[in-house]
C-alpha cells in the first residue's frame, strides 16, 4: 500500500500509546470551563485559552482559528472568557461569561452574528472561581448565573435576566451548576465552601445534599442516565464523588489521586460510562479517564508534562474527541492511528456500472472518506464520506466509464492527510469486447497487409470475421486467443 501520512488520533477504546498535543497556547489564566461544542455539528468546537478572543475548531480540535471579534475590554482591567453557551436554535447566537480582575466589572456578553459584534446583557460580580454560565442545549432558552449573593435566570437565551432569589444563608458562591437534561427545573450546584445543593423549582428553594468544608469545582450529570452524577472536590477530602440517586446522596470514589484536589469533570456524550476528570495540584498529575462509570481509572499524562498539574476544563464529545483546557493552553488527546486500503490495490479489471467492493483496515479513525480517480490520482471524485470505520468492505456501484488509470483512496474524515490509495491502477470497462482498429472510415486495398486490434475483458477466445456487404453476411478470418489483442490480416483479393 502507498502510505501518505501516519498521524495520531484520539481513542476508540482505552489502550496504550495516547498522548496530549497542545493546539492553542494560553494567553491568561482561565479558572472556568471555556470549552463548548456546536449542538448541531459535533465536529465544531469552541474554546478560549485565556483572554477575550474565542476560537473555533471545525475538525474536532485538531486545528483552530479565531472566531469573530474579541469581546471588549472594560475598565482597563484584564478580561477573561470563562464559559461558552451555543444556542441550538441558531448557532450564531452565543453567550460568554467574562470575568474581570475588577470583580464589579464581570459581564455576560451575547452575539447574534457569530462573534462579529457583542452586547452586554448582564453585569455584576461573579465572585467565584468556576463556570459562570449554566446552560443545556436540550433546554435552549433557560440560562442561569450567579452574581454576589443573587441567583439569576434568563428564559430568552441571555437577552434579559430576572432575579430568582438571594442566596444569603445558603451557598456562598457557585463554582459549577448542572441542569438535569430531563428536567429544566432540577439543578445541582457546587458551592465554594459548603458542598452540593439541589433545587426542584428552578432555583427558588434549595437543599444541601452533600456537606463539605471545601470547594466543589465541577459537577457532571450522566447524559445517558440522569440518576447518576459526579463531582470533584478541591479540598475537604478531595478526589471524586458519585451519586446514583439523582444527586440525593454522594459517596467518594477510589481514584489514583486519593484525597488530592480534583478539578473539572465531564462525561462523554456518546460513549456510555466514559468519565474524565482533571486535577489542580494533585499527584500523580494528568487527566484521568474511566470507561466503567468511575469503577476504575487510568492516568493520561503523556504530552502534558508540568501542564498536567493544573486543569481548567474538559470536553469529551466521544472517546475519539477529548479536549482539555490546561494551565498552558488547550490540548487534544491523540492516539496512534493508521489506515490501509486493501482493495482495489491495482491490476483489477472491473466492469463499469456494477457493484464492486472497496475494503480497508483502520485503527483509531473517526470515520472514513472514500474517493475515486480515473487519471492515476491527478484528481479525485468523492464516493462516500462519514463511513463508519468498521463498515469495510463498502459496496460501490462504479460509474459507466472506461479507464485503465483508476485508483481508489480511503482517508480519515477529520484528518484528510491520514490516507492510503491503490498501489497501482485498475481498469473499468463498459463492453467485454471492443475493436479498437479499424474503427470505420479506413480504405484498405485488396492484397494489402493490415492490423486488426481489439480489447477484451474476461474472454478466452475471439472469432475474427469480416463483412463486405455492411454486415449482411460474414466471412471467417481466424480464431485467436483473446489476450493477444492483435491480428495481422491480408485483405482478400
């Protein structure tokens, strides 16, 4: 096979060989979770590695570009985007929570034109270290935030805000909150000093469901089963907590960091049971992953180095697409990957217009794109894209055309440079037997020596005949093996 490039991709299952690769260098400290995916296209990821400029990746975190314009700076203070929310009804509408080192100048900004312009819709003081805006695409209008001792809610995707209640006597300041996917009225909240709180009525009343004397940096509700939730602890025992009864009671999970400070935690939105969490100064440093709902954990630290000590945020679209916001920037988890075209590999002779099989083998690819060339690879035409890696062989009905310079190519949908093509050309034909010379209009004189040429596919022997009356009758010239393709003929007198 002709190998173009061997790259690294994230994993299909937990295996050895993974490494983190930095994709965006940090511009400032961002103690939040400024990562989000497009709810209508999971290939698109948004992130902020510190600062006021949002970035976008359209290939699941492999490459990034600045998105729109930066939000404005106010008061001469540092301004950092700490959270991102994308409206599923119109993905050009985006909310960001912007923290200032002047606590009275924290803001929520909204764009309706993909970041070209931003408008402030809320202002005050977030007064906490976590994610200032809570939103779930399944409830596209409901957004929460907290300023000082007041809980706020918007029911028009952040255009306007109403006071829900003051929180005096309850929690100090939220670090993270999670709306339950099946019930917009139910929310879990991780507090800065008191523990985990729960509401059933859109935040009007609250109950403490877990008490601790340390920070709860992050909460994640299982997208497949809202009975299950996870939380990290920065102090007060550290590590990871789990609830299996809608967040009513919590138990500590055994993890490699023991009572060390955990930070962000998230669940895969596609792969059931996959949970990820980062640390904030714990040992061993790194990002931890569980494939069995927290029953066991593995440390993924390769490529992070000292950056593995401090995690800010995590996004796990699926087990192939994991992105982490660390102290030094945005990283993507990548695994050794390969793709190998098994056939057609060259030399095949296929009849055009019929079904033929294109087969391949791949490791750690997201999805497969298949292309076809009739000019030895000078240009390519699409056959199919978004083909599952395990769907080999792929049944392809070839076009009705003639070419002896055909090649097939398979590549990864997300990383096109990861590709393999036919080693040599194969042939498509429309007729199993075709005379290439003479083809009409020639003048051959009696007694002259002429060459008859033909092309055949799948035929053992040919009969050569000629007609002197426009095909009304035929005279035998010779019988020859089909693969000779040529006959020296003396035109009869």
